[in-house]
C-alpha cells in the first residue's frame, strides 16, 4: 500500500471518529447513527494502526543482529551531530549499561548522550556522574573530545510504598513523559547542523522503562511524527539473564519493535534464536586501566 | 612479619539479607582461619540482620584473634568506593584482599571492575534460582569460586580463590582502547541496525 493511501486512510478515519463523537455529544437523538459511525471509524483506525505496525515491523530488517561498524572508522556515515539516548533503570541495569559504554572509546566530538532516569533514582544519577567524570579525564589525557550529555528525569512508574490504586496513573504519567525525552532536542544542539534533532539510537538493557520507550518510539513512527531512519532501538539483554529473557526482553522480542536485539549469554540466545553478542559488560575498563596500580 | 593489611569484605545485598552467611562468618573458628591466612580485617555488610549481628559480635568480642578486627554494618551508599577499595592492594600498606558475596550481579561486576578475588555464595533461600544460575556461570567461566554458606566450605574456597587469582592475572590484563579481552564481544558503540536491503526498501515505497 502506498504511503499516501495509508496516511489518508488514517486521517479520514480519525476525522470520522472525531465528528461522530462531536455529534453524539451535541444531539443525542442521532445516537444510533453516531454509534455506528464511531464503531466504523474505530475499526478503520484499528486497520490503519495495524497496517502501519506491520509495515514498520517489516521495514526493519528481519535480521535483528547488529551490524558492526567500527566507530573509529570513517566508513561510518555519522550525522554531523550524533545523539544517542540511554535508558537507565534501577542500580543493576545502570551499572551494566555504563560498563558497556566505558570501553575506552573516547572520540566523541559532535556527539551527545542523553540519559533517561526515573525520578528518585539517585543511584543511577551518581553512577552517570562518575562515568562522565571518568570519561572526561580519559578524553583529556588523549586530547579528544568527550562530547556533551544531559539527563532527562521521568516520573517513576511506581514508587516504593505507593498505594496500588494510583499506580496506573503514575505509570501512565511516566509513559507520557517519555515523549518529550525523545522529542525535545538537547539544549546545546538546538539550531545546529542536525535537523530534525532526534536521537539516532536508543539503547536499553532491560529495565521496564526500556519497553515503554521502545513503544513510544514505535507510536511516533506509526503516526509519521518521526522518520523511520532515526531512533533505532538497540536492545542488549542484561548480563544477569543467562537462560531466559527478562520481561522487557520478552515484550520486545514478541512485539518485534526493537531494531537490534542481542543477549550476552549463548544459552538464552539459543533458546530464542537471537544473536549472542558475548559478555559486553566485560569490555569495561577496570580500575587498573584507569589508574596505574600503585602496588608492584 | 611485615604488617601488611589484608581486608576481607562480606556482602549479602542491601534488601533481603542472608542470615546463614552472616552467621557463618561470625564464627570464631572462621576468624582464626582468616587470621592464619594473614587477614587483618573482616567487614560484614549484613543488611537487615545488622542488629542481630552486632549483638552476636559483642557477645563474641573476647574470641576475636589478635591482629584481626571484625566489624558489621547495615549497608553503604557506594559499596565499591567505600568498601571494595579497602580490599585492593596498595604498595607498602595493603595486600590483595577478598570479597565474599551473595550472587548479586551488581557486587560481582563491581568486584571484577576493582579487580578483586571473589567467592560467590548463592542464596538458595531466595525463590528464583537466578542466584544459583549466576553462581554456576561464574564458576564455569572461572570468574569466581562458589561456596555454600558454611565456614568450612568457605575455608576451602579461600584456598582455591588464591590459585584462581594468580591464573586470572593474565586473563584480564589492563587494556588500552581497542584491545578487547573477549574478541567475541561486540562493542556497544559499534552496534547499528542492519540496513534494510535497498531493493526491498525501494519496492516498499513503490507498491
């Protein structure tokens, strides 16, 4: 189906649904007709959504293994400014993500990192601070640029001790708040060469927020609000998952809305038929790499 | 004998606690063993069991061997910075210590990062068997020695971990930017989605 047909179809059904709802509220006498219209246009919208979903999923390469491009190689066609989003979760996930990032690579000129952190997760914030400081000193020693970064705080889906009845509301709020994190360009990058300024890649390794972010990206692409070529969702299953996928991993695996899907252990990779990328967390620099060991 | 410090850290995780392990490392016989192995300090992070542990420690105060200090505490903000660094060798003052840990991934990754020998004691009491699975994986790959929460097993594990430690020195040498220890591991920065085949893509827009 051609792109314009799909858009027209989606728009028409949305308009029909809107006007039917308007009619039903203004003149209750037309109840039956309005209800029919609402029914019909809801079905039409549903058809639009599923067509678009299938189209998006099939547009992705069926191969969810990563394409390995050497970041130091000029072959990589990097946008004038590259901007990546990192979804951080509770302490363990954050620690793993930062260890995967901290592999000694430090040529980040024109590169921006945005961290998505849940409110009240001061542990993740501290870890990010430590990582960025250590990266800055590494880059200084090498004479390269560490690039820029910012933190974007979203409401936590459920605080500890929060009454159960209010959980759906805060969960919804946290999902709604993901959209600005994806759409608002980082301060320093406004008006620069990159236009429109969306993250090129979105990294996640297992926290529940990771699935909601992937879902938000998918919805934005379904509605033609962001191009398919950006916000590529790169999912790396947590190192802690040896034989089974985490809930987030399962959701992303079965919905097919991640662009890259890898695990860090062979056992779980074999079970789901995905690629094992090896224990990426161990790419991390260790203390002895950072400060020469005083003992010797 | 040179008065080099040697610290042993026991950690059970912040939330649930692991009383069996805490009990065993509070046995005077275990202290005697540690002392004979040259340890000068034993610090036990025991989470919710801290009041029980400190009462126990007070009652056994007289049995602490000469030259060893034993402390218990609930938890700390940053276990790696606050405690693990005390187990790291420092020329002239400290030799490499030891971490005895529950099979929590956070602690294990931290200990790996600091570069410390680790003994992993899975908490079998927890409902999921993730801890046992992780411990098995770590032992299989030679990242750590596993033990049960019994001080006699722990003593055997301490002998073994010293050997493993020597072996692992060559396994993870300090690395510069590009040299990867594990050639099969991809780098996060290098991961990009597969490109959709050009023809496939063109066909999509035309049909």
